[in-house]
C-alpha cells in the first residue's frame, strides 16, 4: 500500500515531479559530478515532508537507526552500496566495530543492529558491536525473535586504537549520535577510520550551518532542472542569541516571526495555496532543552517565551541562538493517519525507505515531531525505478524517485557542512 | 520456483556450498582486493553448470544479451552497479552509444536493448543505439509490446570519434560480440571509451588463455576457502595444431582424450561419484565451424574426425588448435527439463540471473550447447542475501550466492585474460 496525498494531485508538486523525471539523466550526472568533489556520508537517513505543493527534507540523521524497517527486497541494494562504500574507504578492511547508542534498550534498536550486522557481513566484513556505555562492563547478549542474537562487547581502548576483546577493527562505525558530547574514548584514533567523523556529532552540529549548505545545494539544483528552489527549500532565518529577559530581543523574535509568516503567505498566494502558513522555532544547536515549536501568529508567542525561559535557565542564563523556519505541512496519509517518508542512503546510493505512520496523536495541527509514536510501513516500490510517461502524482515509483532525489540533496548538503566544519581541513580563503 | 538437483543433496557440492557460506566475509574481502589490482569487465553474463557434485562456469559472455530476462526486482541493483561503473570510467559521462548485434532481428533481443537503455538512463546517461550493420542506412524503429520502441541509428564515423546523427557519445558500449572480426569503423577511437575493449572480441579470444587465467584464479580461491579447486574447475588441456590428415596427430588427440577420461574417472572414484565421465572438444579460437563435441570413449572418435575434417577444409587446410575439457554434467531440473543458471554481472557486482530451461531437446546425453532452445526463468531470490545457518543444498538464496561467487571467479579470470592480451599494455618480464 502506498500513502496518498490529501491535497488534490495537481499543482506545483506534480510539476516538480514531472521536471525531476524529465531531467533524470542530467540529475544523475549532476550528483555524479558532485560526488567527485564532495565525499558522501557513509550512511544517512533523511525525513522528507510532502506538503502536496512543496517537498522538504525536514531532518537528516548521520547515525541512522531503523535499518530493520527496510524490506528484504531493499537489502541487496544496501549490501551492494556498502561494498562500494567500503571499497572507497578501506579496501583492505576486515573488521568493523559498530558503536551502538548507549541507551540501546529496545527490541527495535537491537533489530536495527542485527540488520546492520548482516549488511556489513554480506559486504565482506567481520562485525562486532562495541558499546561505549558505562553500563556495559562485559559481553551482554540480547536474544531476538527468530533465534538471532546481538552481543554488545565493552570497548577496549589502547593509546591510538579502539576495539573489543580479540577484535581489532580498521574501521569504526558510529550508530551513536553523541548527543551529549564527544567522549574522550573516541578521540585521537589516528590509526583507524572513524565514521562519520566526530564533528558530525549531534552535540556540535548547528542547524544554521546545514541550512546554509542546503540552500546552496538546492539553489543550484533548482537552476539545473528549472524550478523554483522554494519548492524544495523552506524559508529560514537565524536569530542569534535571543535573551528572553530582554524586551528588544523579544521584539526581534516577534518581528522575525511576523516577517517570515508574511513571506510565506506571499508565496502561498503566488502559487494559489489555500493552507494556513506557520513557522517553526528551533534551537540552532541540538540542545534538547528547547524542543521545536510551531507558531501560526506573531501575537501568540506566550508558550514560546515560557519554553525559551526554561531553556535559558537550563543553560545557566546563556541566551539561545534560534532558527526560524517556514513550517512544512505533511499531507500524506495512510488510512487517515499521517505518513512521513524516511529515505535511507548508504554512501551515495538511495537503498530504500519507509513511511512513519503516526499513531495516536493529534494530527490536526502541524506535525513538528513525527518521531513520537509511529509504525513503519516500507516503501512498496523501489526508489530507483521511475516510470517515465506516467501522469505526475499517479506513480508510486516516481514519487519515491523524487523523495530519493530530495534525500540526496539533503545528504549532499550535510557533506558540504562537514567539509565546512572539519577541524582538520585547511581553509584557503 | 527454484530448480532442484536430480542428484541427492549430499556430497561435495554441499560441502562447497557450506565452505563458501562460512567464508563469506573473507571471500568478499578477497574479491575487493582483487578489484584493486584488476579491472572488472564492464558487464558480463556467466553460464554456470551444476553437476550436483561439482560446479563450473561453462561460458562467459563479455557482450551479454538477455538483460530483458532480469526481473524488475533485480533492476535497481543493475542501475546502482551501472552508476558505480560509470563513475569509475568517466564521471563526466553524458551520452552512451550502445552498438547492438548486426543480426538484431528478434523481439527478445530488442527487449534486451530496451532493458539496457533503461538501466543506463536511470544511471544518468542519454542512450542511443548505433548500429554498425550495413543494413541500417537510416533510423529504423521497432515497436515493442507495451508501447515502447527501439530505434537503431546508423553510426557516423569521423576521424577519431564514433557517434550517430546529433549524438556524440563519450562512451561506446559493445553489445555486439564481433564474432566475425573487428570492423575498421571501431578502430582508432582514441578520444572515446570503448567497452569492452576490442581485444575482448570473440574473434580474437582464445579459450586456452581464459582457461589458464581461470585456473590461476580458482587455485588461489580454493586455497582461501580450503577446498579442492577441481570442484569448481574442470580439467582441461590444449592440443596445438591438430591436422586431421596426419596419423600421428590423430593418435595425439586419441591419447589426450584417453588420458583425460582416465584422470576424470580417477577423480570420480576419489569422490565416490557414479556418473559416466565424458570430455568435450572445442576449437581454441571462437571459430564456429568446429562446434563443441562430447566424447565418452577414445575409441569412438569417428564423428570427431568428420567434423574436424570439415572445419579444417573451411580453414583452407590449416590445422586447428583444440581445447579438451572435462565435461560437466548438468543436473538441475525444472519439471524434468534441464535448467542451467546464467548469472549477470555489471562491473564487479552480481545483479541477478535466470535459468535457461531447455525445451524440446534430448536431455539424456551431456548438454554441450544449452543455447539451442530455452525459456528463461528468473532466479526467485537474490544472489546477495545468503542465509547462514540453513542446511547446505536446502536454501535457494545460498545456492544463488554460490553461483554468484563462481560467476565472479569467471569474470575475474576474464579480467586477467584481457590484461594478458592487451595490445596496449607494457609487459615487464
């Protein structure tokens, strides 16, 4: 089953789909040339939101879980992509250490680890799960349904290397987003490949850096296929250091919200879109003390001040830098439940995806955090086999191809971002 | 449906399957290292024969047709592999010229071309079919069932480039095996990539060169996984310049057949195999005037002399160099019909395969030319997702994985062969 759009299947999203399909060879060539200049992330998942009239990657995860949600039909692609990725990084590779999340307490997450283990085993690597959690002091085995099991080994650190007992990897893969900071045990591993690099840690990334890169990528892409980049790129702005206790800072935020809403409404009018505009406020860093908030009116900022005050307090009075983004409605539905596509990439290749079908949640308002409660629904068709000649909006493979293109734009932007923030890089300016 | 082996599911083939499965990561790593030193063929199909007690690649095609027999589920793998292949050869590639067979008169062959066209379009190339047949003097369009069509364009040659009207490719892909020799129109194309290279032409390859390379490859592989290389490698010998009119040459051939049969029977005895041994005689070159013949007894060479005499006459009296090979029984059956697996590779990746199910033919004797009459039956499962822990011989994915490994050994051997026969190569000895 494939989710449908609640909005009518006409309008800008179909024009975008048509342009993307018509431009397939130039698009693939364009990516090919980009990957000559920029290194793709080792693996990524990208949440895409389809508003029916526009499309946007709303988050990218450089330490993706959820691999267990891919269907068996998608696995060969993941294996083949993993082979290509490994060949490029370290063709001699024999042993791979995967570092899972510290809070690896759910069956779904263990199944994710088991799926990653089979992908890399089939790509020709011995795989060991090495936990950096202080709770894992000895081999800890979890049984999975179906007879498989996952064993977490405590990592063993020597001066320049990280491994596990009897396991010396040449490559270390983080499936741990380092949300609370980069632990010392992962630093100075100069003899091993650590993927993704430490400056990809959630604790150090800034949304504004990524958004700036995405804007650059999508502008050039829009030019390539001749469409308004706005159709794939929500408007955004940064508000540096907003101190909620200072009246002029409150004014600054209120004005910014108002200006952004006005801009969005103007765009909606241009395209004949009847939806109600909204904006989303987020912390620029990945600090979870200020969770994303949707705002529909600059006059209704009461809850924002409240949450901002709490976050500022948690940061010992330090003012927060905020990112203000055009909100993107989500208009895909499976049986009236909100369905948000998630696209999985291994190296430069889109290997599959699934829908997060939201359960038991107020689906009236704009969805800000779709991770709350969901059941996965794998894409019914490949993301790689568009069907030229089908009416726009009528073909699931064509829609999945479009999602795959947007997900690759997001991953490319993350690659730009990591280049820009690489502490090892030499910058010539 | 998956074909079954007529022979009991015990014995050496299952040990081989088990060893191959157990050694999956080292096998994949071994291939990875080989591809660092040797360039994989751009695309290949390999016929594998399963005797129930041994396995052998019986032919490899460097200009494979039959892509239309791959299922939609296999296509994404082919597209992804094509992306990887193109990226390595010419990342800037925009236009690809495919040169079809001159005798492109069957619907199946046009469908093969259409499939190749979609694979490469989805990998990001504009594709044109440029015929070098003297019969194609203008654009010629063939309608396919389902509304698609294939247009053959006459090629246009300039001093250093080959293309078609309004189509200037950077890469030229041969789907034409150049059986009758390399035409001048394909020579001296120094500004373009021509794949596979001209010395891969059927008219210039020698079976003995390939077999020598395969022997080298499979010996090292056998060592890697700890099995007798004979289980994947039929015995073989070359008989240089056999003049059928000279009695001592006849004796030489008779002795060689006898010696080979004795060797094969000895091996059969070692492994407790009850089958009747046979050998196959082929011309070393790809001359079709001497077609492969099966021989079960050195005393029954009457038909061989007859066919040899005819071939020698066709070659204006020149004696033929023959290759003598241990015959490999084919013991896979679908509904009592012989089923021979064919594995498809794009670059270093196994992307799929199908069974040639032989129809209306005497299936009692050893099959020598399985191409005669067949219906294709696509592999029901992936070649990339072996199922560790399954009993040997009981799992179709495991069997397909094994076929994929053997097919890659054959392709690797062809890569060695093309290196050895490259007229441009500098040989340091």
